[in-house]
């Protein structure tokens, strides 16, 4: 996808609404990236409202008043004056929060699913040869479209060319954390660690004042960075206390073996030696922490991103989610990248997350449905340091919400709305998605992205990927 002729702000320059001249190449022509709602008072009425506040308050039927980008009030009974919009009895709940993703990797979705060494045989060679800033923008647009349609309003991403990821997230209207990946293997956007940190600094400066996008350091993993790089990230983080850090941690058995052989301890302990275990860290996966590791993570205030579906697909086991949460660790529910988990909506993660814990515990009781929905909303928000702004529907918080149709027979009867959401609801039930008081999708139509162009661009890249795969296979034989 060509981005020629699109003016991009310089580092530190004030960004126009929408980032890339207010639009991105796959954005619907004429659509602005921000909506002027400062003088409107929108009242969503006749809804079943699931607030996900601390008391799990529900209003049925209820109303919610939105002023500008925030929730002004909500409740039951007679709604206040304003522009009323009848929800027809649909469910309104907080937009879901995905705290670990690799958005541009939509372009790798379904590639070599049953090949054990696909990372080294296909993925890394494809990234080195074909992943450019433009390719990242194409893959991110495809992911953004899927997220909006699936009811995810906030996403934490870690990959390469994250400035382009931020541009697309901005134009699409989503809320996001964009993490500059740092690793000691050949990366598409930096050849040395100094280059990687320079990109990280540029990213932090460029999005410093953005209302919806937050920059992040993203060291890939302990084994792919090492103690010195993690210590450097810890120093960077201390100098940027308002920005999160993302890292894969205790994810694979090979990682554990590396830690024991190299340092004589666990991978979590190595991260602690580097000083990276802080309340700013979102640790992805945490499949194999020891009891002592979990105590340490809790003591340091680290957050977790649980990727049940991707973990299961890789045959890696069941993460100790209940044990982590019992120690007071926020565990957000995430998708991982679409190369690993294939799909980016959290509805597809809810049931596996609950069922895996039940299998591990040999009972129906572990990880009840209410807790699963907490993980998809409030705990994910807390993991990203955004609990004061998003994750629940409360006065003063951002108006990030989704409207779920209750029309499908598969959803009824509703004895327990949390059970319905966990085991019966699908992403196609999401009728509308709002971020910061702006509808990104209504009646399943996404207004901020040109869906036809998004898919066309992605398929063009996929054809180039497939041609290179044929070359790789021919060389291997």
C-alpha cells in the first residue's frame, strides 16, 4: 500500500486530528478521526446496562448520558433531557480491553499452522525480507477493522514500525498502547539496540500528548534481549513513569531452560535482577511461573496478559491464572497476535479462558464467568494503567462502550448475563462500538475505515508473502 504524498508530523510536532493528515489510506474518505461532541448530550435509553463497576451494578432498563468524550451520568428510571437514542433493549457494556497483541501480524494469520518450526522456517525470513512500514500499516488496518467489529475498544500492541501502528489506530478511532519491540535478532525496523531505543524515544515524543494513544517500551523477552538490555529498559521506564512496558515472560519451556543454563535461576528472577519488574510492566503469557515467581510478581505489582487461545493452539499448557489473581495480580484477557491466536476479538477468548482453568482445577468452580468478564474489561484496563479512564461505565470515565444485540435465540434465556457473554455471545452480536463518545461502528457498519480497501490491501501483501513461501519451500527441498 503506497503512502506517498501523505504528510507525517515530525517528532515533537503537534499532530492534527487523525494523525496522518486526519486520515489514513484505508480510512473512509471524508471521515474525520475525531468527532466534535463538546456541545452534545447523547442519552442512550432503553438498554440493559452492565457497568462492570466495583459492585457490578446493572441498570435494566437503564440509560447512559454521554457528554463529549465522557460518561456524564447513568441510571434507571426516567432519563434526563438530551438527544435520546433508543437501544431497543440491547446490552450496553464497557468496550473490551486487549492488553497483548501484534496487530500487523494479521498478514501471517493461518500461515503454516501445523509446522512446528514455522517461526524460523517462515515467519522470521518473511519479516526480514518483506515487512516494511507500509506492510505494517496494511496489517494494522486489517486488525483495527476486526477489533472494532469485535467490540474491542482498547488494544496494546508490540511490533515494528509502531509509529505507523499508532497512525492507523488513531485514524480508526481506537484507543491503544503502541510498543516498540526491542530484540537482539534481526528486526525489520532497527539493526542495533541503539537504533531501537532511538525509535522508542521518537515514538514517546510523537504521541506524548495524544488523548487515546500511549507509547510503550516492548523488550521482546528475557532470552531475546538479555540482562543488559532489560536493565536499559528499566532505566528508560524510570525516566518515563507514565508509560507502560510490555514483555513476553515465562512463556516457553525453552525460555526456562535458557534462564537456568545462563543465570541459574528462573526467567522471572532474571527480569527482577534487571529491575524491569515494576507496576508499569505488562507480562504476556506467564505460562510457567513458579510459586516463588508469582509471589515476586505480586510483590512488584506486575500485571499479566493471559492468552488462553494462543497458548492452547501452541500446545504449551494452561497458565496459572487463578493463582495469579489470588495474589492480587491484575490479569487482562488478551488475544496474542493473529499468527498465534488467529482472531482478535475477546469473545472468542472468554470460554477457553474459563474452561482451561476448570480443566486444570477439575471442577466447574475455577474462574467463574463474572471474573472472566472482569478480565476482559476492568482488569485489562488496570493492567495498562488506565483503570481511572476505561474498563467500566461510570460518571467521569471515557465513553468507551459497545452495544450487543440480544436478538439471537442462542442467547436466551438469560439467567446469568455473565454466563451468556462468556459461553454464548459471538463478536457478530456486537451491533455498535463507541470510543471517547464517538461511534466507530453502528449497525455493523464501521465508519472510520474503508473495509473494502483494507481487505484489498491485505490480500495484495498476502500474495507477495505466498510467493516467498514457495521460494522458501523450494530451497528447503
